[in-house]
C-alpha cells in the first residue's frame, strides 16, 4: 500500500479482486480499495478511463455506489419537500398549518422557513 502505486499493480489487484466472492473477502477488498483510491487518486482517474478496468472497479465498488445513489435520492427528497414547504408559507400558510398538512414536526418546518435547511431554489 503506497501513494505511489503502479498502474500494472492496481490493474492486477482489480483482476484478482473480481474473483473474490465471500463476504469477508469482499469486505477486505473494499477496505484496501478505499485506502488505495484515496492515496492514488490520479492513477484511479486514469484507470477509470480504461473501459475494462472501469467495469472491474465499478463491480467492486457497486455497494458504495448504490449507497451514494440512495443518499443523493434522499437528499433530493428532503430538498424537494423543503421547496414545497417554502411555497406553502409564501402562499400565506402558517407553519402550524404546514406541519399539520405535511405531517412534519413544527420544529422541522420552522428550521426550513428560517433557512437552516439548505434548499436549492
């Protein structure tokens, strides 16, 4: 493990890692991969441009990618709900009425209205 990994070594690791299927092996591969990616960011960018290696990398990191996708969807839902709450308030609804209609806590509604929740408008 080094921050000066060689492309050939990383590619070989990815090829071997594809064949590891037990949960323990996969967990170990993911841990090594995460550290290696952080230490060799530019090298992994280059490897991602290679279609075959990109597929191997994507397969190894599929759980992490799925978690990131879900997190993005969740954040999108929160921002979408916050936008609706802001529009309701602008149309004259009180925070109490908005809480009643949306089923959200009054503290959460007030946090959105006070700008404590980031909303891309």
